[in-house]
C-alpha cells in the first residue's frame, strides 16, 4: 500500500467526524435560536444580555477545559488574530440576537447559516482562490434564491411590521457578514492551533 493511499484511508474517519461535528453545530445553532427567541419573547431578556452571558459562561468552560494547555508564546504570536476572531464572533452573535428580537428565530438563523458560505465563496473568487464555473454559479444562485424566497414569504406585513422586518434583515445580514469575517480570521487559528492540542513551539 502506497503512502498516499494509507494517508487517504487514515484521513477518512476524521472526515466523517468533521462532517458529524459540522451537522451537530448546525443543529445546535438552530435550536439555540429557538431558546434565544423564547428568552426574548417570554422572559424579556435583551439581546445584549444574552450575548454577554453566552460568552461569559462559554469562556469559563473553555478555560476550565483547555486553559492548562494554552501555549503562551504561541498565544502571543497569534494575539491579533485571536482578538479579531473574538470581536467578530461577539459582533455576529449580537447582530443575530438583534435580528431574532425583531423577526423571530427562523429568518435570522436561515440567513446566518446560508449567506456566510456565499460571502466566503465570493471573497475567494475576488482573491483568485476559486474559479467560477457553471456548477458553482448554480450553487450560489440556488443559495441566494432560496433565501430570498423564504424571506419574501414574510413580506406581507403592516407598516410597523415592515419596519421590524427591514431592521431584522439588516441585522441578520450584518451577522452573516461578521460570521464570514470570523471564519476567515479563525482559519489561521484553526490550522495553527487546533482546539485542545498544544501547538508546536
């Protein structure tokens, strides 16, 4: 068996784990939006409050789990990307919650899930990292068209409802843009410093 064949077989289980992780993240993202919607609609929580506590509790658990494995010299060299990733993550979550406050959980979550891959692909096309062909054009058109069709179903509202819809959509698109920025910034961090793994000095 050649080395390349062995590497392909060895990587297959990890690809399956990665796919499961991505699908699980999407499931948790969607159900999390429902929880946020309930907290806002029934219990009067503000989006800023939910965002703060989400990050505060998450930071505590991440520090407890991975804090002892932090390699400080590497952290110092990656400080700017870490700060940028944290800022864009906080921004996209806050905008997402603001969108949920205005128009409920469904549309902001759909936009937050569907548009970042489109934005990332467009940025890759501009930077020459992707080549536009027929299949890619069809995929982009389908992603944008499907999002527009679902959003259009909620367009028949009164004047006050239309204002909330517009603001909610703007917040949701801003969330998608910020999440795109987060993925671009965090890509370097993910390749250099996988979660829970001590990077090379």
